[in-house]
C-alpha cells in the first residue's frame, strides 16, 4: 500500500489556505479553553476544601470533641449481671472476680494469631479501621449484595465498642451513624496512641469467653486447665472461636458447633415409619464416648486426613492438596495424581466430603467454628497444613476440662443467657450490671427436677431409658415456668449438660394433632366422623404399621387420634395439601425448628420431622389458648444498673394464628377420656379437664429388624399451662421394646401437672361459635336420613364444616334372597327377605386404595359382630332374579291341630312333604315371622318328626302358624293353621328372638322326664376335642332304639344348629362352613322320643 494513500501529502496541505487558516484559529481557541478549565478546577477544589474543613469542624464538635481514648487505661468492668426467678430468688451471677489479667508476653502466639486470622485479618497493618473491608462492604450494600454494612469491625473497634462506647440493642439510623463515627475515630486515635500488642492485650483481657470466664487466662484455665501462654494450635483455635458467641459455641453445651462432629450412618437401622424419606439412620458423634463407639471407622477417617499433603500457590489464594483418594470425596475435581486445587475457604468442604466406609456403614466429618479459624490461620501462614490436620483430628471427641459452677437451674440459665446474648450482645449481658427477672418459678422448678430424676431412675431399670426432660409454659404469658433439660446437668457421662428441651428430636405420634387440625378445618370432618384403621398401601408403596402391629378397623376421628393409630393419621395427611402446608402451619404456630423437606412425605404425619421440645410446647400452647399465639419467653423484665426497665413482658403480644374452632376440636378430642383407651387414663388424667397426647418415635436397632423405641413423649395442657415431657437416652442406646411415651414420660407429666394445679381454679374450654354440634350417622358421617327415623347409629359430633350430604348407609330393605335382587309381584313369598343394609365407605370412596380395604372389612366377622348384620347383604341389585317357571308343586302336611294347645318352647310334631323339585329347608312361621328354619338337604319327599320351638312372646295367644317347605328357587308350599299357645313349658328355655335374616333359637333344658334313648358318639372318642380355627371334624353318632326316636336336635352354645330327623345314624361336619367361636364351645346332641322326653350328650369343642 502507498503511504500517500494513507496520509495527505504535505504540498496538498500547504496549498489549502482554508485549512491552514482553520488550524490556526482552532489552536488559539484550545489555549483559551484550557485556561478556563483550570480556573474552574481551582474554584471547585477551593470550595470543597472550605466545605470539608467546615464539615470536619462540625463533625469534631458534634461527635468527637469530648471523646477521650485515655479512659481505656482506667477502664473497669461494670457491675455484675444477676439472673432471678419470678419471685426474686437468685439463680446465677455473672461476677467480675473470675478474671486474671496477663501481659501480652504471657499469651500464646497461637492465640494471638488465631484471633487476628479469624476476627481481623489486616489488624497489624490497618489504622484501627479496616478501610478495604469497609469499602467492600459499602459496595456490597449499595449494589444490593448485602442488607447492611456489617462485618467490618476490627479488633480495635470491638474493644472500643465493649469499653468506651456501648452499642444499643435498638438504635436508629442516626444513632448508628453517630456511634460508628465515634468508634472509627477512637479506633484510629487508639492505634496511633498505643502499640498494636497493647490493643490485643486489652482485648484479650476484657472479652468474655462464656461460663463466667472473663479474659483469656481464665478461659484457658476453665476449658483446658492450663495457662494462656501454653495453649497449642488446637486450643488457640477454640479460644479464638468463643468471642463470636460464648453461649452459642459453648464447649459444654454446643461442642458440635464449636469443634465439629462426626456423621455416622448405618443403613441397617432405617426407621420403617420414615421409610418414605429413603434416609439412613444418622447419628452425630460428639463426645469422647460416642466417638470411641465407632473406633474402627474413626481411625480410618483420621488416617485418610493424616496422609493428606498440602501446599500453597505463591501469589494466589489457591491451595493444592494431594494424596486425596478420589473415590472418598465428592464435588471436587481430583486429578490422576490424587491432587486437587482449591481456595483456602474450600479446605473445610474437602475435609467434610471425605467419607470412609465399613460395609454399609459410613463416617464423615462436619467442621465446626474452630475449623474456620484454622483455615484462616493457614491462609495467613500462621500454621502449616500438618498443624491444621493435627488440630482437626484432636477435636474429634475432645473432652474439655470439667468445671462445676455454682449455678441453680443451669439448663434454664444458659438458655436465658444465650437468648439474651442474641438479643443484646454477649458483653452487654455479662458486664452490664443487669437485673434479669426470669419467668422461672424456682420452687416449681425444684419439684420438677425431683419428679424427672425419680422417674428417670425408674425408667432406667424398667425400660433402659436413663434420661428425661421437662418444660412447662404459662399459657397466658408464654413464660417458661420450669425447664429441666436432663436428669442431671452435672452428670459425669458428658451428656447431662445437653439441653434436651432445645435439641431437635422426632416427636412421633405427639405430632399427629397438628395434621388432624389442618384436615378437620379444611374438610367436612368432625370429632365423630368415621375413619378406618385398616392395612393399606399409600403412594410410593408406603405401608405404615401401628405400634402394636394390629389394626382396629372402623372407629371415629377422636378414637383414632386418642388411640394413636397410624393409618388414620396418614389418611389425615392426604386430607391436607401435603408437607409444605403442614410445615408452614407449624411455622405459623411458632415452631420454627421443623424445616421444610418434601422428602418427609406422608410419614411426616407420624412425627418423623425433627423438632425441639420447646417448639412442641410453643405449638401446643396455641391449642391451649384457643388459636392465639404468644411467643415463648423466659424474661419477665430486665432492669439496668441505673434502675431503668429496659424490657417488660408483663403484657405479651397475642396473635391469632388459627380459628378458635380449629383449636377447640383438638382440645375436645385430647381431653376426651371416653375415646381414649381406659388403661391409658390413669396416666393422663389429673382430676380436671386436661388435654394430653403421647408419642413414641422409633428406630431399628443395630443388627435387628424390629423397631425399638427412641424418643418417648407426653405433651398435655390445661387452660393454664402447657407441659412437654421427654424420656429416653442421649447416648444413642435404644430403650427396651416395652418402653413407650405412656409409661415412661406420662408419669412425669401427670405428677407435675397435679402438683402445679393444686389449689387453682378448675377451667375448661368452651365451644366457640364457629363450631357446630351436629347429629350424624356413625356409619357414614353424613346427616341422618329422615326416611330412617329408627337409625340406631346416630352420634353427636363437633364440626367446623358440617356435612351437607344425607346418609344413605342405613336402610331396612326387602330383597329376593335368590340373588339379592329386586322384589317384584312375581317374587315367591319365601324368597322375600328383610334385611338391615349398612353401607360402609372410606373418606375417599372414589379411591380404590382407600375403599377396597373398607369393603373387605364390611364383610368380615368383626363387622358382623359389631353391627349385628350377617354380612351376606350389603347392597341390593337393581335387577330381578331369574328363576324357572316350575314351582315344584310342593305339598306339605303336618299333625298340628287347631284344637290343640301348644306350649312356649319345644313341641314335638310330625310333618311330611312331597315336591317335584328338591326341598332345601322347612320354615315355621308364627304370625308371618319365621321362628324356625330347618335344613332338609335337598330331598324331594320326606316324613319327619321335629321339635317345634315357639318363642315366649307368643304365650297365651292365638297364633297363625304356617309350615312352609322351600325349594332351591324359593318356591314353596304351605300349610296354615291357627293354634293356641299356652304358657312356658317346664322342660324348655325361652328361645332367642329371631334375627332379621338368620333365625337362631336357644335349646331346651333337660326334661325332668328322662327318655330311655341312648346316644353313642363314635367320633370324637373323648368328651372334648381341640381343633384349629381353619380345621373341621365330622361328628359321628347314633341314637337308639330307633323305633322310640322321634327327632334329633344338635345345639352349639345353646343355639339350634341342626334338626336331623329320626334316621338313627348321623354324620355332621363341625366348623366347616359355619365357623365356631375361638375358645371353648359346647356342642349338645338331644334325642326326643314321641312323648317329648329327651336324652342329651354334651361335647366340648375348643377352637385355637
């Protein structure tokens, strides 16, 4: 390319005068413009200097003029804070004497390095303020990546804040700016005035580390029984973790949060009730004993961590870790040489991803706060990777130094301390000179502790359940009246100081009332709506079982909840919208510890979601308060050192979170002693209206398949208080199979509730306007049918949403017995039967999975026995039975005479019949009612002698007597005569009334006039026989002399079973089609001669 094409030639430019002139003019204008710009800049700078100077003067006079950093030299700790019970009895004193001041030189360099790495990375370089961090935080705030400009305070600022300037719990934006400016100024001034080492010395000697350990020296002695100068890397990382939250990271109460824990899983211990979760049984190993229980896996994990090699990458925040076994970690890109490149902040994640196995059992590590400190120390090159590994391993099951403090009600006190630290800040509580008046009733607390300890000791020997806990709330204020976190806080097993009341556990059946509450509020379900406890399969092939392994069939809602049946509870789950609705409902009640997990599935209704007992108390208290929520609160009031009341909870806020009716329905059920098992009432009644529910969560014991109890609960309330009791073990050991919430926890609940209510008013819950008392059918749950005024199954039930449908389940009908079909004018009279039809249906009749078990149950012996129906007719077909045109030409005659008088009871008669079709049975009717039915066994003709048995209700009257022979298609022939019935015969029992379908009568007593007949039984050989329920046997006997025999009757349990005529030799199957009752049955053979005299033999049949 030619240069001339790219640039104009010099001659061309020079020849163009216009261009030359233009360039000169432009050059002059540029100089003028530059001079003007410089003047403007000078003016602006001068303006801002003047404004800035004035701003500094104003800022100094307003915020900084009277601030004097020198007061730090003479700073003294404020007055001691004291905790009291509600009556002014001292519980705990945060006293100032527990402090030993040490110079900087006597503090381990590891502690200094750990504190700086964890709390103030640029401490040694910054001017008392972390400018870089402040700018970054401000940028994040302005761009919406953070909600506040927090997390930027240096150690110097923290020292200023906890000494000269006290941060208010609630401060306005203006007050916050005021404090921050002063804090920054004093931090800068302090940094310029004294060495950094002195600042750290002041900080470490002033700060609180928890458990009344003030200053680093006392903290080292308290937790490690050594001086601060001797602390190693592990101990330093622990001590540097505590200022962040002395109670939250307490080495005694929350060691898992502080040093981490091991996660142990065993797929052989899956909880059947939680099988829909498809989760393994997981245990957190924290204490030394727990860690040692899995020594082989623990040693394997320690070995995998120990062999890791680490090296930093110069000039970057990357770190290389090698000797990583790829198959043991997840989520990291491990190369072929076993190395992975990651950021320092990911080292904890890598350690947590290492999982070792032993068969199906696994073990992994979950880091704590001290691991964060170790990671920062490694990043800042204060420690090596080997020191980090050693400290991680040391923390596994670490046992801290044991120090017994003089403290009353320690679980409650430390709960209150942590509660207040979250609200006001740890330093303000420990040195603020506060008088904290709590809601605890110390006298009641001491009694509760005694009751808990006594029953826990009994449980230990009886059920192998060695621990117990209790919390009780004042329903009107939400105040905690008593909190017993374990049997003994100071027990030497290392678990007594764990507060069970604030620990997450599975509540088991104690959770069911919340699911019922939602379902009953959303649907037309009342306290007496029928529901079925029958085996069935729910979605996901979920087949829940009951705690006793059985099923109770048909029951009502109140009985289902009070009997704690699992299948009805799962059905109630499906009457809600599912997991999210239930979890949201619990959160609305104030139970925040239950976290959302769609994986719970229907088993959530059985209490597989973990919650704290305190949250259970919070949620149950809403029921007690008829739908109003009052937050659980341990504080009555707080008074500062100057006598100012800074918190007063005498008038707590109330919030309606459920309709009054929804709460009342549950209260009415849980207080109902009639629908509760009678054997449970001694445990759950306290001499006044009280609602109560037990619960037992389960797990499968290692190496076994059956479920064993885990957490044993009883929760109950009156209008005055709500009390939650837990029993079980905190060492992971399962109680005995016989343990239950009823027997292990309920005695504690009962004794405590009785104690509290002594001398107090008896209160009860009244039915609110949004609850209706409705009469319904106990069969269907619908409104009574006006066409059936004689319905014997009507019940009264409470509803929020009463049913609108009319009951059609209870009807008296006529039907054609040939096919259970419609009766027409052509139906033979003998085929027309009357029956009570009961139709049973599930809550979801359209769902075959729900409906099929109910229909099978409706035909069961249980249904027949319970509702007095035969089970043969549960519905009538809307069709006409098909039968032939041949009526059999049946003729029947008897020796019954209208002029003769007959007695109530047995009357020997003779009759004969003939038919062109086989006769099935003979029927004797009195005034149109079948009083006797005899099986003829398909004979076309016969002449027989029988005993006619007349019921007592026909005594002393004229009776229209009909003897009817009936063939297979219910065509019949009859003989009708009017007879006179006299009084009760001397040799008879009064027979049972005839039933609707199958007439059954009682047998006669032995006549005082003995017959000369002989009854010889050839099978069985003995006078008794034992058979299985599924088996039968042939009864063989003969009666002689035959010429003196009129009739033979066989009775079972005094009910006529067979009329056999006078053939003399007999074979009868027993228990083949008509089943005997389980147990001993009396079988009687009765021979009758022409004079009416009888001979009897008794045989006992035991069904097993």
